[in-house]
C-alpha cells in the first residue's frame, strides 16, 4: 500500500472497527451482503444503513473494497491519463469510487460527491480529507444531479469525470432510464464516464441494455479480477466472512472523456459545479 492509503486504513479501522467486537463487525458485513444480493429488491424502499454495525461495515470494509477496485479499474482502463481535473461521484456513499479514481492519478482531481444519506456524505468528506483529496459533497438525488450536470450550457463541459459505483442498482427502472439518458448527454459533451457494478448478472438485469448504449456512445464494457495486495484487516474480514477467493472483481462500463479536446477549446475547470 502507499503511505496515504496506509494512514487512511489505520484511521478508518480506529474510527469504525474499534467500537465493535470482530464477531459483530463480521456479522454486519455479512448482513450488508445479504441486503445487497439476496434482498436487493428492498433497496429503493429501505436504507441498508439502519444499524451502527452495518454503517461500520459499509465504511470500513466495503469502502476499502470499492476504493481498491475503482483505483485498479481506472488504471486498467487508462482513465487516469490524462487525469481529470474534476470527478463527480453520483451515489458516492463514503466517497470510495471518486477516491479510487483520484488515487490512480498523478495529479489530484477535485472531487464532488452526491448522495441521499447525510451520514455517508460526512464519511466521504472525512475519507477524502484523510486521503489528502480535496472535495465537496451535496445531499441530493443522484438522477437529478446527473440531469443538472448534463445541461449543455452549464456543468457538462466543465466536468471531466463522472463515476457511479454500486449505486445504479439502487434505482428503480424509470429513474435508471432518466439517468442513462443524462449520462449519455454528459459523455457526448466530453465527460469521461465510469460505472462499476458487481459481476453477478442477476444483481443488475439492466446491465446488457446499458452496455449496448455505452457501446453506441463509443465506450466499452469489461469484467475484471484484480490481484493486488490487500490490507490485512480487510483481508481477514473477507476470509472469515467466506466472501470468495477473489475479493476485487467487478464489471465496468466506460466512455473515455474528451479532456484534451476540451482543454484545447480553453474550457476551464475552475468554476464550482452546481449539483443540488
Ligand atoms: C451501495 S452504495 C455505494 C456507495 C459508493 N458509490 C461506493 O462504491 O461505496 C449506494 C449509495 O447510493 C446512494 N443512493 C441510492 N439511491 C440514491 C439516489 N436516488 N440519490 C442519491 N443517492 C442514492 C445510497 O445512499 C448509497 O450511499
């Protein structure tokens, strides 16, 4: 691990694991997995973050998995060169995907996070600050934020990167349709677009339609297994929980951005974005 990542992991464990017995943490990590996989249909109606244990597992286990997976996916896709100057993370939760993208870059993009959960947004802000990343969060509906970003005269041209990790699946079908249309408009005006979801096909029946639309927009669909050294506490939890042999698997949809063309047109990334 690198130094900011090591320091962040230590601080994260002190913040979220210290108050729980390892057995309780493990139970919460398993319970979250059940909510996201077997009882996925209840996600739009009921928050998964309804207990201290689940919040701890979300913040100190799944966030680690998502930061590492996003960082590796960005590297594999070459989404870090050139580095975006801004990354908007829609359904950012604890800010994991924007952080992973930023950590893969030589320079440090400015991060913007949108989520419905105030608790998650506070964690995102804390994580980014601990990782030495600058960013700002807003409590808003992610679909409305995507539509705002896609307005031609405003944000889209100033947004280099948009990421959605493990969040599209929480939306109902009509919200997903609106979201896809908005994301494609942003991609058409030059934003790089990265979507990350787990591999299981049953978990995201909409995937193939989205992959077709992304391909028509010049993008690509991939499945990944990343073999990287894992943080010790994360690795112990996933083994004890029986979460399978490869912890960092994911599938992605990606459209490369038009950063260079936009810079050549002299579009600046300095003005603040409006997301809510
Ligand atoms: C499974 S979590 C993933 C969080 C984060 N992207 C990550 O990779 O760790 C899904 C997140 O989407 C958020 N979310 C779901 N529907 C939303 C909506 N309509 N508007 C804003 N946030 C939403 C939830 O609050 C939650 O934080």
